[in-house]
C-alpha cells in the first residue's frame, strides 16, 4: 500500500518534507504523554515506594503473600488462551469459507455473525449468564426435552465456570478472527480460482494450494491479535466467575480497587504488557522466518 | 438427444442440492448460535419473574419493564449518558489528533514513514489497560481523576492508532487527482482538503467515528479504574452486578446490548469493512 500511494503523490507535495512530521507531531506527543509517561510511572509504582526508594514489596506480595493468586492468574490466563484460541481460529476459518459462498440472505447472516463485535465483554459475560444460569435458557431447554432432570450448575463450580468462560469467549471473539480471515479471503482474486478450474484442480487442491497459502498472512494477523487480546481477558471472567478463575487483568483490577494497592496493580499491568510484547515478538520472528522460507 | 450435454446428470443434481442443503444448514447453525443468546437475553430481561422461575417456561410470554427501569434508576441512566459523553470526547480528540496523522500517511512520502507506521500498527496491539493504573496517579495530580474527560482522554490513546490507520486508508482511497485539480484552480492545500477530500471521505469517516464510539462504549477496565462515581455504563454494571439479583444482571445485559444492535443495523456494511482495515 505504501508503494501504491507513493506513486500517486504529486511532485509539489514531495518537496515540502517537514509537513508530514508536523502532521504527526500531535499524535507522537499524545502517545508520549498518555502511553510513554504512564509506562514509566507504572514501573515507578511497581518498584519504588513513595519516598522514591527501590522496593521489592510489590514483587514479594505477588510471589509470597498468601492472599496473592499470581501463579493461578498466570496459569489461567495462559490456559484460557490455549484452549480458546485454537477453537476460535478453526471456527472462524470454517465460517469464512462458508461466507465465501453465495447464498440468499447473506448480508443479514453476516451482520448477525459480527454482532458480538459490537458489545463489551461485560455484556457478553452477562448474556451467557442468562443462557447458562440455573433458570437459564439451556437448562430449561434441556430439562424440557428430557435430556437432564436437574439443572446443570455452572456458577460457583470452578471447572464449570471455566467452561462457561470458554463458551462465552468463543461466542464473543470468534467474530474478530472471522472478520480478519474473511477480509483476507475476499481479497483473493477470482482469477486464481478460474485458473485452478481450467487446470481441473479439485476442491481440496484449490484449498491447499490457493486459498490456504494466500490466506496465511490473514491467519497470522488474526492469531497475533487474538493472542494479545487474550492476555487482557477481564470482563467475561469477572462477570462469570469473579476471582474463582483468577486472571492477570482481574487480579490487577482487584489489587487496584479492593486491596487499594496500586503498586501491585501496576506490577500486574506490566506483566501483561511484558507477556504481550514477548509473545508478539516471538510470533513476528516465527512468521518472518516462514516468509523467508517461502521466498516472499 | 441433441441437448444432452446441457442436461445435468441425476448425480450432479443430487450433489448440487446436497451441497446447498449442507451450506444452508451450516449458515443457520452459525446464525442461531450467535443470535440466540441476544434474543434470549432480551426476552429474559423483560420476562415476568414468575415465568422466569418456572422451569417449564422456556420462552416467556408476559413481560415487564420493571427491572430495566429499576436499573436505570439505580444509576444506569446516568451511566449511559456518561458513556455517550466519554465516547464523544474520544471521537473528538482521536480525530483531531489522528486525522492529520492519517492524512500524512496517506498523502506524503517521508523519511521514517514505514517505521512510524509500523510503530502505530504495533501500538494498536499494545495492551492499553496497562496505562490505567499509573494514569490515575497522574490524574489525581491534574484533577482529572473520576472525570469523564479523564476517561475520554485515556480512551483516546486506545483509539488513536485505529483512527490513524482507518483515516489513512480512507484518505488514500480518495483520488489525489481531485485534490490536485482543486489546487490548480486556486485552493490552498488545506482548502483542498476541507472542500474536496473531506466531503468525499465523509461516509468512511462517519463509519470510523462509529467504530471509535463502539471501542470507547465497550471499554471497561480503564473506565472502571479511572472512575469512582462518574462511571461509564460497563464500569457501572461491572461494579453493580457483584451480589445483585439475576434480574439486575439481565437488565444490565439488555441495556448494553440494545445500542449494539442499532449500530450494526445502521452501519453493518461499513463496520465489516472497518474491521477488515484495522485488524489486517
């Protein structure tokens, strides 16, 4: 895209070369003040006391205090991501292939499928509380159909809450992955399909040698975005399970609002940031290597 | 016999219809899976308690606005207004700051452009919740703690990378020739932008504004950390639901879901494109 827009740029504009920096200045200043400064302040909160002396107090709290759920939070955050993301990516991939076909009512179906993108994670949590509660839709339906005789209790039981969170997250955030993959799929030129048809490619060959390789960048983007957002999981867990299923962001919120220990909250936030940055870096490195292998 | 080549064989016809039926079945499953929780939430939020607690009534038939009203009086009404104000502040600031940057990326070539753009792309994925706790410390000093403008400013930093990428993509989609023609006819660069490019980009920018609105409207962590009384809707609900009755929870879900439904049916087409741009 950069190269393309470069061609369209008239000469008169190229000469005045300080203007773009001027246009970008407000953005950079804003980022510095609202992201750069808070990051520094976050480190200060987490590792320095009010007198400005270095302290391990918050780290010690995190690691050794009996009230700290740090290891559980770390475990559950990663476990949830590991369970949820593969389901989301495969469902979204299937969905994207499905929506690539033509059928009546496609737009309406498309808008419905992306609906969860427009609601907050708190709302999603509550919606699934409606569905899975003791008097919720599922329990009533299954009991009416005679499949179960007693309602399945989801809330208050750890494993069931975990299951409820997975269902909610799959329901809520598969749409994000779907939109990315679907956008990628729509950009594949029809000429490729036609060429494949001319040469008598089977459906599987078409998928394996055209759709899949051309879709790989979209899949990777979806995977990165989903993984990084997964580390921030909060609203769904907080509404469905509270601290029964501790997660990093939830513990940060708890430390900030209930314990009133901003130092601990800041430390949790930094851990989320560190986790995101390192996983993001690993992904990019891994994918770059793949690109080089493919000679792209 | 002469038209036998046009006629499909019986096997082909069967295969075609099997394919259509499977396709239709899968689409219906997907739509029901997504839509059913929305529908049930709306029905249960408005259901009469007697019917809700009756295990035989799956789909309630008698409805009441009692619980939604109760929640609105408890503070959801004010919180909804707060949410709208915060979202509008976010749109205002993020466009004021982000639009020039988007224009720079769309229309100029300059040293460091690629790395700057990569930086913005990376920032989009940065967990913005990280800034909430330290920002509160700063806000106490600045008198911005527990203010709507404070939340709006924090949401702006979250929305800014998206706004820059979207606006740059939208402006790049408006042909530069028009802008040049306007300049040939005597408009300044700024004049050309406001009188030619901006009107042409307006539908896209409106969609981008709706996108920004949704982002701010849905954000809960930052809003909940930065406010104590003046809460946005998700932050208000998040604090209220612990220990509240099922009906208050349902009503909370109801109030949060309705705007989403409206947004999608107003701007669905644009939103799909928008997510396509920003998430790529």
